[in-house]
């Protein structure tokens, strides 16, 4: 079906929903606030409408997101592999939120392809690869959570959007925009936020739960990165930080501890492009952020097999941490801060 056609999408999906027996909601690997918030919001929405659904995450997500209602009832594939796979394979309606290519589901990617369920994508990343039966895709949306709200609203489900649904959607939008500092210039985003506030949510408490809920180790790790690992490349208007496996171990790193670190270099005068490199056992994870017109999505896709949005993207490298950083530095001369490279 055509992406971005809200009414057609709602008609198609809701026709399937009325006869679905097993509904499963699935997010991408390394779930972030948008993925977790969207998944839990949809689960609560369905429950309010009289439908039962299961939420499956490919792997663990950060502790600072586990305050969201329903988080204890999810199934983590990396912890309960057989159960998660059974749930996905038995689904007759599968919602895939916040990702647009099957490989973003990690080790569940092949099961998605094999599953006989009617597959639904709701996502705001560019260029969905069309592996689903119904796709709602809009790159102008701030987040998948915002798109999800539009689906709920246009489906006539306003009565089912309670405070639990609203909290999760608000958290998804807030976290995927860096608390409304990027990917948040469309009026529609703020219309949705205003509707959520009408449902009695406490936006200040949500902010505190996400951004004021870190461990002491995380704060010390941030200090270490800013003091010892920050590299500023003034000639390119760029800066980066990195974390090796040994540095993570020394600082008792747990998943999510480095969330948001990539944003800090953008506070430096003259810096328009920031990167963060995280060494893992079998790859290096990269995060990119920018200000203005510098397209991190294009940079990530051209150089690091990644993608995302104009001002916020990610990628991966199979090279060593040192070689990944050297590659990053080597391609920077092709780019100019504030705009795409000349072609």
C-alpha cells in the first residue's frame, strides 16, 4: 500500500484487527525511548479497546525507560528466546514499530520473514524496504510515537487513549527529539503533545523519569568522556567521543549509560556535527548528531551502513574502534559543516 496514506492504512489494519486472534508488537534491536514508548502505548491502547497483545523486544533496553506502565510484562528475546520466538511465529497480526527494514529486528529478522502473520509497519525513518503488508511511514513525523497517535486518533480510538497510553507516547516523542531539540519543527508534533496533556499526564515527571534517573556510575562516565575522550576537530566543525570495551568495564557500564552523550559536543561554539563511538564485542556502534542542515542520515548511510534522520542518525562498523575512528576522520574532508558536500 502507499506509505503515508493514513485513512487507507487505518481501514486496512482495522479490518485485520477485528478478526485477529494473536496480536504481537515488536520493536527494533537496542530499543530506545521511541521504540519502548510506542510499543507499550499500542499495547495499552489495544487492551482498552478489548484486544489482547504481546510486546516483544529483541534485547534489553535501558533501566531509565522501565518506569513506563507495562514494561514488566514484556518479553525480551535475548533472555527468553524460545518464548519470544513462539509468540512471533504464532502471531496472525504483527505490528513492527520504529523500524523499516527487517534486519533492524536483530536475531528476530529471519522469523519475521518466515512468520505468516499480516505484517504492519509504523515508522518515521526514510526508505522502508516494503517487507510488510501495510506501511504507515512519514519522515516528517518527529517520532514513531507521534505517528502511532495519529493512527489511534484516525481509527476513532480517542476513548481508548488514557493516561497510560499518553504517558508512553509523550515519552516516545520527547526522547526521540532530545526533549524537543531536534526532529521537532512540525506544528503537528505540538498539536499531538497538547492532546496528550489534556489526558492529565505530568510532563515534568516524565522528563524526570527519563533524564533525571541515571546512576552515579553513569554520571562519572560522562565526566570521564568529556574530560578524557572528547576530541574537537575545529577545521571540520566536528567533535567526537569514544568508549572502548575496557573503559566500559572500568566504569561498570550498563546498557543506556551513554545515552545522550553524543549531544554534548554540539554545545561547543562552532561545532555542527558530533559523533560517539561505542565498542562492543563484535562491532562498533556509532551515533551522529548535527545542527542546521548537515545531513547525518546521508553521512551515516554513505560511510557506516546506517541511517536515521537529518540531525540524528546511527551506524555500525566491523572495523576495530581505532580503525573506525580513523575512517570517520578520513571522510570528514569530503563534507562541510552546515550543508552537504559539493557534488
